[in-house]
């Protein structure tokens, strides 16, 4: 009902809408409307109420709740079902559970904060409330499991494109899928897959974007290597507006991948990957490899030319530039 009330109020931006009219349209009592208006005010909506004239929406909060997001979405199917939480352990874990219970492709989980936000390689993802974006999307691609790693590239490209369209800045991708602005990490991706040998049940795309973090909010350990869009753009970021842009890019790039295969994705990914020709140290499954990054394979694996002259493929790991 909250969404319906907000929809009606938004249709009359300059005038009051009477409680009677709202209750007639939504077929509920005026007391029920008043209760929901009080609830919306608690969420941060500024709603003027007058006993004679009714209600008027003055301002909406920058919350990532469905009633704020749905009216502005520019996607056909992605994000049309939103599971929103003020706090959750991890949006990826929640999305995984929902997918196991039959949630459909395109459903998203969004949280204002996470207390067990998960990063790659078992790391923690710092997720303070109301500042950033913590998002997980359920996909059910009909592709063989060996192509699933390409989806990670799809998400990296789409996230980088969204940041560029939104900010005018030019993000780079650090292998495998960190998104950087001026060499500092602004977004991280954690994709998880549930599959059989020959069939993918679902993929969870986990995306964390630092939007409104100030420098001192990052822990000392990561401060030097991390940034936020606010810091790079010098202004507070509307999380809703960024989410709108991100979901549109994700839906668009995923469609390109399904229709045209990995080619266009790899091309876009390579254009943003700054790794080619760099001397790197890669930690992968407890081993350390040193060499020159020469390319990225068609499945997204990193190709290294090692000191002895041979070539090695690295499918997962952590890269440090030397
Ligand atoms: C990385 O280590 O770079 C990946 C970070 C991924 C963080 C996001 S936030 C939303 C989603 N839920 C999680 O628990 N992790 C991902």
C-alpha cells in the first residue's frame, strides 16, 4: 500500500490529495491511510498533512526501497522484484537462499547495510548504512557452466559503464573484476554460482559500490587503495539514481552477451583492463606467480608470461602490480 499511496501523491506534485480520495482509490479506510502515512514519515518521507486538504508529498528520502526504485527503473525485467532490507548479513547469502526457494531471474536483493558483507577470497566487505550500494541479482542463464566466468566480465563491464555514464569519469578494470577510479577501488564484485556439471541453476551477481564514503570512513588498511564516487566527483551521490543507471547497464550488457556471445564483452573488458604489459605478482590457490600479464583469455583467465618465458593461465587469484 505504501507504493500505491506514494504513486498517488506523486501524481499530484503541487496540490493536496484528500484522504477521502486516496481511501476511495485504494479501497481502504482513512485511518489505514493515516497509519501508512505515519509509517512513511518514519522512513524519512516528508509528507504535509492537513485535516482540511489532505496530503502532499514534499520530499522523498534517498532510500533504496521498492517504492522509490520501481517508479524510476528503466529496465524491462531486471529489478522488477526488489527484496529490501535495512540490515542483513549479506545480500549474496540472502539472494542465494531466495534462488534456492525458486526466486526468478531478475529479482534483486538490496540492503542499506550488511553486517557480514562478503568480499572475494573470504574477505570482509565493509558495508555501513545508507551510504553505498550493496546489491545482489539473481540470474538463471541457459548457458553451459564453463561459460559462467564470462558473466563476471559482463558485470564488470556493465558496472564500469554505469560509473562512466553516471559520473563522466573513466573507470578501469583490475583483473579479475575490481573497478578502479584513478587507481583506487570504487567497486567490487562477488559472483556465485549454483550448478550441476552441465546445467546452471542460478548465478548470484553481488555488487558493492562505494558511493558516499568519505576518506576517513575507510579503515586504515584499505584507505590508500579505496575511493568512492562522492570523493571522485566532489558531490553527494544519489544512490537511487546510480542504481537506476547500473540496472539498465546490467540488463543491456547481459542481453548483448546472450545474443552475441562473449566477443563484444571481451572487447569492452579489454579496453578497460589496464593489466596488459604490466609486471605482476599473482597469488592463486596459495601459490605465487611472477611475470608479465600479456592478455586475458576468451574465458576471462589471465595469461601470464613467466620469467622462464613460458605462458601460464590463471583462473582465479589476486594481482599486485610490481
Ligand atoms: C570484492 O572483494 O571486491 C567483492 C566485494 C563484493 C561486495 C558485494 S556487496 C553486495 C554483495 N553482498 C555481499 O556480501 N558481497 C557483495
